[in-house]
C-alpha cells in the first residue's frame, strides 16, 4: 500500500478530490462541463472544473495515470469540444511524497513546497493522506484507510477537513504529523473537521468537529479530545475514549440539528447542549463515577426534545459537586436529576410540559424528577443553594405529587 498525499501545492490548489491534472488549453469553443471524459496517453480523464475565456484557460481533470506533457484531449462523453489542444499540464493535488512547509500553517498553499507529483488519482490500494479540504465528492469510492493529518509536526493547530465523498474504510486523524507507514491516531490535539460525505467505516481522532455528513459506523473521540457537533446524521455509535466507565473526561458541544440515531455517551465531563434530534432518552453523566472530573451539564436555547433526560450529579471534585444549568430549551419529556448534597442545580429559563405519568411528577430526596414551574422554595432543595426561575406547570393530581406546600 502506497501513501498518497493530497493538496500540498504552491499556489491556489484545486480542492476537488478527483483532480490530478490541470491542462493549459486553447482553441476551445464549447467549455467542457464537470463529468465529461477525455482521453490522452491511453488514460481516461474526468473533468472536474474548467476556467476558460475567449477559448483559452485551464481544465482540471483526474485519471488513473498521467498525460503527455502536451497534446490533444479527445472526448469520450459529456459536454465539450470533440478535441481540445493543451500546451502544458501540471499535477495540482496528488503527490507521492508529502513535501514540507516553511511556516507554522500547513494549509496556507502559498508557503508550502510540494512533494513528488503523483500524476494520477489515488486508487483503492492507496493510503490517502489529506492536507487540504475535500470540497467535492469523488467519482470513486475508497474502501481503504483515509488519514486526515498535519503536513508535519510544525503544523501547529492546523486541522484536516473532509467536506464530501464516500469513505468505506477507516478514517483516522493524525495529531503527531508522522507521515510514513500506517498512522494510528493516539494524540489529543488534532481537530479533524467533517462538513459532509458518507462514512461507512469507523472515524476517529483526538478532536472532532462535525457539521455535516452521514456516519454509519463508529465515531470515536480519542483520549483527551473534544467533540463539537452542529450537523450530520449518526447511524452507528459515538464513543468517548476520553472517559471510562468510572471516570468522566472530555467535552461535548451540540448545536444545530444533528440527527442521533444512536445512544449518546454519558462519560463526558462537560456537555453544552443547544440542539440535536434524538431517537432515544438521554443520560448525561455517569451514575457513580469514582474518579475524573465532576459533571458540568448545560442546556441552552435551541434544545428541544420530547425524550426523557436523566442527569447524574453524583461526582464531587476539588471540594465541589457536579452542576446542572438550564438556561433555555424546550423540555416535553421528564427530567430526572440524581444528585448529592453538594450538587448545584440552576434553572433560569426553558419551557416545560412533560406528558402525564403514573409515577410521581416531583419527588424529594437525592433522586428527583421535576416537570416544571413555580417550584415552592421548601420542596427540599433550597439548602443546596438551588435557583429556579421558570414558570412550571405541574402535571398529575395531588396524589401524584410529593413535596410540602403543594396542593
């Protein structure tokens, strides 16, 4: 398996996954459109884009090999002239060696030195290593490993990005910049950003930013990393490798309208939730953590769900308890809080209208479920320094509700 590197070019790179060769052309009367195919040197090239004015310009295309240095492109299919003359060609995206950088930011193409031109698109036998954003989906599908990586250890905090494509193999993030052989992501600093694409194999990195894409297998955040999700559909599993079954760690931020058709991990130490569409009840925080950080769970405006929510405020750390803060959101399911005396619950907003239930709507003690709105000050939690200020409508009858001062 050969390593193939994407996008470390001098100048403005074509960020189309399928592009390998940029042809300098002349005499064009009908500009070819994306998807048209032309042959040269026994290779079929698929056009990905063209920039032509008054018959002169460039055509970007990719094929399984390289073209001649100059010559003629002959159309096989699609829109465009039957033949197109080209005077020069250059590899614009794919290289067989990684090249190097001359500053701290590997994604600035103006200061990158390219590696050895590959002269072709990668094949399914290649290990693809990406240094630039993939913004257009490929015509081919890789079942092999895809690595999103820094160009070198001098890459600082530069992130790799995937914006489209179909990936059937493992996708990993490399935080160490070790671009030789098989790369296993075991670092904590690289943020790999996903804005689109279909990922049929496992995806993992030390940090993940996901704003789009469909994930049918596992999404794993490695030790010490953070997860930020603002879009995408998750049909597999989400795994927080930062935490364990007894210890919470790592951060999770959810906004927008990502779709979770899977269970969500309960071992992050911090959740900031302002969105999401969930197909099952949520459990935030481990019930009985024995080590790690205390839970910080924050719900903000933008969250809306009919699912039941359980928050486990059972961990003390550095002399203080876990924290639940509800600043906003719409809760039409029940909220259950399992707490210890040192835990702090602050509710300053939100809309609450849970369904009728046969179990008590509010229970005093270390385990409670509140359904929401002029919560009496003497219901058993004032001593913990709690603050409640939403308008709360209690459901059920007086026999269903436990707590002093209630009708």
